[in-house]
């Protein structure tokens, strides 16, 4: 069959499967929902009937030859890539597959330190060695920025055998690097460019947005379709072009991705791709309109700073994703996480995250104008009721790492548990991070400093959700025991 972007091959095959009323003597054991009445009532019979196992008419995610293959080809076309892979283990699996497809044990990979934990996890698993390039930092906002082309060039000259460069684009806050220039530079040295594009799925489908990874000529990109593209949570695309071998990439994906791919997740990717191709321009235009309105209204409130394209400096902030509603809260004397908690607990408003000095609200075309008004008025009220003197507030979101061991060596070494303050001067054997956004404050192999411990304690006091350590209370930390 000749499919076009108006088709959704997996979704269409599932509809046909439902109509055929096939008798299920295979897994899953709920048998179309009949075996789990409470779950069926909660999710709906239509949902449970298409939660099915791989079979010939529905293809197989680990070795697609029919409808999944067709859906992946349509996705590749939609993203301007040579190949696309449906990922059902989240964008985490896509990021790890990129790194493990291009780097083996002992290979160097250039990356900023403000990467998502999934990137450093990949180094723990495969044994590649990170060459960290410090991102730019905006001291007023206390946030890490993008990658400087000069800093990357210096790293390449010092590490000419590096296999790949990983770039966050955009960052959680919406900040973009000069991706096209970085790609040109890396390719001149025969180095692959991998883009963690978790927050940039919409870049491919709208106007007035920063350049996408594929448009910039990058080799691989992990695209979190569930974040801004409309698919179900945990579903993602891995896309690639140039001389990346898709057959090898699939082998790498199949090392860790489930053999029981969820048809709920896959059909959501299929339909979200179709929707964004057909309606993406209108969707992005509406999103931008809502985000710009919210930004202007919040800035009129005073005290808050909803930042945007005025940060662009041609280097570490090469562009800005205006769909992101990133708001600095430090001037009202409240940490971002405190505003985050107040919005949820007092106003029933759930935003994406709050960190030490900022909050992020994810805006999409699924939002409504009156909900934006509710957010703006809640922020105004929080300022009026809860604002205080900003004395004693931490204002930095990025601490330069001192890497003493590779992540893999540190993670798998003999370790001992000590109180946080007793870890100062030692080498971390585990992660500590606030989630979201999931960027490690401390990663395995890094020297623990007083600044880092002060930051962890401060984040705990302000109510951040700290994850990573073996000690779930984050009172102790595992250090490398030589």
C-alpha cells in the first residue's frame, strides 16, 4: 500500500484488528479488558481492546516489515530525516541509543555538563568518556545557557579523536545553540553531532521557531513527541540522517528497548505525527500566541521576569523557543520550587517544574485562554501575599564539575555511604539531581565540593524533589572507596 502523511498505518491496522474480533489466546492476559474490570472501567474498553501483542497483521517493533515500518518511514519524511525509530522506553532510550550507536568503551564524547541524566547513564553503561564543555551561564537568571562555538572548537582541537558531540537543543528553558555552525565544525573533523531535542518536537512543524536538528544537518536526534508533539507519555522518536547506519542503530536500540512494544504508545506516535504534519502550523501559531500573551501579562505584574528573545547574544543564546514560558522568580524572594509548590497546593495549577530561581510552564495549543489568565492572576497573588526580601537566596543553577573518574568506573567501584557533609573532598559514586528537570547536580566520578553540598541542602530546604542517591532521604551519599 502507498501511504501518505494523511495515513496512520499502525492506527489503521489496529482499527482493522478490532473490527475482525480476533479471539485472543495470547498476551496480554487482561484479554481486551475482560479480565480486569476496574482497569477497564478506568481506561475504557476501547483502550484495552487495542492494548495488544505483536502479531503478523500488526508487525513487530524489534523487526518491522509492514505497518510499523511504514509508520517509521512516514515519520522520517515528516522530520526531514533518512530514518526514524519508534521509541517506547521514553526519550531516555533514544538519547542512550544515540550515544551507544556512536561511542564504544574508551571513546570520548564532547557534551555540556547540563545534560539530562539519561546521557550520563549511557556513559555508565557503555564506558564512553565525557569531555565536558561548560555551557554559558546567565548570572542574573542563574541558568546554564547553550554551547559556545569557540568552546566546542577548543574541545575538538584538544580531543581530535572524539567520536561525537552531544548538544541539548533547546534546553529546558528554551535556549538554543548555534546548531548549524556546530554541525559544520564537527563534520569538518569527522565527528558526529547528536542532539537531545527532547523539548523541540514542535520545531519541525511550525513557523517562527528555532532551527531543528535535521535542518541543521545533525546526524541523530532524540525527539520527545510526548512533550510538545501530542503523543502519549513515554513515546518518542529517534531520527537520523547522513551516513548513520539504521540497521546498526536498530540493533543498539534492541539491546535495551522492550520486545513488547506498546501499541497504545506506538499508535499515539503515529497519530501525533499525522496531526503535526497536517495541522502543525496552526498548532504552533496558537501556542506562540498563548505563550506571548502570558509572558507579557506576567512581566506587567512586576517582580517576575518572563524571559524571551531579548537574551539572544549570537553565541551561547543563539535563539530562543518562544513557546516556553520560563519565568525568573528570584526578585520576589522566592525560589522557583516554592512558587511551583504554591501554584499546585494553593491554586490547583500544575506547572512543569520549579528550580532554585525559575519556573517553567509548558504551553501548547491544548491550553485555553482562561487557564492562562488563571496562571497570571495566581502568580500576581503569590507575589502580593508571599514575596519577601531575597537575602540569602542562592542564585546559581550550574556548578563547574571536577571530573576525577569516568562515570562508569565510579558507578561500579566499591563505595561507602557517608553523611552529605562528610562527602566533601571525596569522589561521588552516584547521582544527585532535582527532578524535574533531571539534570544532575552531581554525577558519578565528580569531586564533591562544599558548593555542591550547600546547593543540595538548599534545594532540599526549598522543597525540591531530589532523586538519584541510594538513600531515598538524601541524607547520605555514596562515595568511591579506594
